[in-house]
C-alpha cells in the first residue's frame, strides 16, 4: 500500500470515527428514546416526493402504504438501488433524528468492514442560511467547521461522490429559505447523481410549495394505544395513575402517541395519583403542563449538590433557548457566542468600548516601554487608551469572534520573503549609498523587513468546531496568542537587534553597538510580537472575555458557564456532546424559549 493510499484510508477512517463518536456515542446512545423500547412503525409516503419516473410508473390511489412490522430504515435503504435518495418524515417527537442516527450507526458498521462503502456523515441543515450557496459548497464548509476536514480534501470527497450526506432538520432551516433549500438539494442531486437522506417534520414539509425529487419517502407512524398501554404496564405500579388518566383523557392519548412525550410522561408523573394529575382539553396546554411537570420533577430528582436555585436555572436556560431558536442553532458552544447576543444599543456600546480599551491599553503599554522614561510610558498609555476608545466607538461590537486553535508555521514562505526582500533591500541600498556600506545597510534593512513580512504571511491558522471540552477554542486561542507573542517577539527582536548592532558597528564600537541593538531589538520585537499574538488568538480572547462580562452583568449567563451547563445536563435538560451542549429534544428547547422568566 503506497503512502498516498494509506493517507486517503486514514482520512476516511478519521472522519468515520468522528461521526461515530459525535452522533452515535454522543447523541444516540444517550437519547431519551433509548428509554422507550418500542418498535416504531413505518409507512411509505409516495405523495411526499416528486418521482422522476412518475410518467411511466403507475401509483395506486393509496398514497400511504404501511410497511411490514419490524421493518428498519436500513432495509428500505438497501432496496432503493444504486443511487439512493430517501426522505424520512415524522411528527414532532416521533423519533426522526433517532431513526436517522440508527441508520448512521448501521452504515458505519458496514463502513468499518468494507472500504468501498460511502462515508456516512451527519449534517444539520439549520446552518444552510444563504439561498445563493450551493449544497456542494455548503457541505465542504460544514466538513471544515464540524469535522475539521481541510477544504481541499472536502472538495475532493464531494466532487468524487465519496460521501453519503445524512441531512437532519430540513424543518429547522429558516422558513423563508426552506423552498430554496429543496431546490438546492434537487439541483445538487441532479448535478452529482448523489446519494442523499433528508429528515423533516411532516407538517413543515407539506406546507412547502416544492418537493424533493427522491426515490423513497417514509413516515414514522405514531404509537398505537395498545403499544402505549403495553409499555406502561411493563414499567410497574408507579404509573397506574398515568395509565388510568390516559384511558379517559383523549388529549393525553394524543400526546402519548409520541415516543418522546410518552417518556416525558413516565418521568414527570411517576408515582403521582390520578386525582393529582392536571386535567385539560387543550393539546397545547396539556403539552405545556407536561413539560413544566418534567422540569419540576428533574429539579426534585437532583436535590443533592444544588449549586443554583431553580428559578435562576430556568432563567438562564430560557435565555439560551431563545437565542438558539432565533439563530436556528442545534449545538451550543460557549466559544461560539457572538456579539449579536447583546440585545440593545447600550450593551453593544459597552462591549465595544471594553474591547477597544483593553486592546489600546496593551498597545499603549508596549509603546510606552519602547520609548523609555516614565513620562513616555504614561504618554504611551494615554495614546493607547484614546486609540482603543476610538476603535470601540467606531464599531468594535460588530466584529465576529473567531477563535484560532491550530497554528502552522510555513517556514518556506518566511524564508522566501526573507531572502527576496533582503536581497532587494541590499541591492537598492548599494546603488543609492555606495557599494560597500550602502549594500550592508540595505541588506540588513531588507532582511528585517523580509522577516516581518515573512512572519505575517507564514503563520497560518484554522478554526475547528468539533470540541472535546467546553470553551476549548478560547483556551487554545489564548495559548496560541502567548506562544506567538513570545516566539515572534524574541526571534524578530534578536534578529533585528543583531542586524542593527552590526550595521552601527561599521562606524562605531562593535560591542557597544551590538548591546544597544539587541536591547532595542528585544523591546521592539516584543511589541511586534504582541501585534502578531493579538492577530492570532489574542483579539478573540479579549472579545470573548468582554462579551462574557457584559452578558454576566446583565444576568443572561452565570460567570462559570461550563459548570452551569454541566449542572443543567445532570438534570437532564441538556445533553453534553463533545465540547458543546444540546437540549435533550428540540421540543424542550422550544418550550423553554416560550417560557417567561420568573426573575
């Protein structure tokens, strides 16, 4: 096996491992659906798709065709043919995402056995927000953002049809873009003859004017009363009250048809007598009561290690859910918080001023240290603060926070710039000031400028979104900023000081010139190193700290956000996935988003 083939195989296995760890181990195995061990029924829905062969295929009047019991999505998938396009539909809480992830799990098992299989990769369509962006470009972008796949490799995989995109959340695309998204999916499938699986809530899909040109569409049937009663009976006497109420309450029967809602009922109403259970004839009101009861039950189950009061927890989760719904977010990452979370002009101004002042303070301090005396230090600080104040007032609150987690030093670019600019500077100096001394001065000056330019273009950074610990991106950005500051400051300073000393030593005492040049070079190098450090992670840290402080002062978040999110996950409101957090279900997130805070 050649090294190139080994590398291609290793890249494939790396992506498969990431999908498995992130979605199968991180989400599927921890899902609430694993608590409801009921076989979900499937039916084929020919009315949901535009079949390209409809002119020669005769479709019967019955557009809903129940599939045999114990039919799995993988069974339907295998029967479609060489080019596979499948649409999975269902009601809220019916198990659509779980079904998609079960298909992912089964496909990964095959991929681990056979190398010629397509790579199954889960994407969430909620991040598709630009109707002018093709699905191919979006997939490459998401491979980079979610799975840390270099753009060149991602483009090759998409163009060579080596991926099997499993697309969840068509209904989570912003409503004004959904029809455009369907057109883009159809165009992508036609252009690339691609295999695709798409998942959506059925009512949101039926409300659209366009349809997917797919070969198969399946609908996840709701649970029957027989399945519901059998499941409740299997759990013991603690749910007798719930079973009696379901038997006489048609609204509760309707809700219990959803596996998610049935599981929420068993958690919220366990051990509650029938006369104590709330009664209502409105489905939405009953759903609201059910989620409220679940929230209170989860608080009571985990009274030990109570670090926050219940009202405060709800307040922070309400704010978080509202922001996630507004931005069509699925996974919440602390380091991905952006200035758009600030709700009014005053908050944005305070944030902008904080960023500008901290930046100006650091720059002013370094300028003052270079100039020298105490008076100059104070002058440098004042200059820096004024500069930072102007920067903040000019729109510092609009800048996106971009973490810098991976740094690669391209020594080839640095060397090329060093030699090219250095030689050009030497030649020009020799022509202008004389062949010997001018050549030496020009060469020294050119090498310094070449080094600075080389350091600017030779440091390459990238952003990775698949996190393993909370706020990982900011901590790595801070570490990289300090590393760049010291490394570039010392290297650039020593080289600049050495060249300046040698140049001055042509006319004065060599030792004195070298000492003076090195001292000046180190201070100046640390100044330039600070600029490089701020450019490669430092600014992101300043922005993030300022944003967190403003949000904290307005009681939108606690100061130790990661500890709070872990606390909420321990109470089964959230689920930890890598370094991010998701609500245990989109319906619970929507419920929190509709709640009003008590404080």
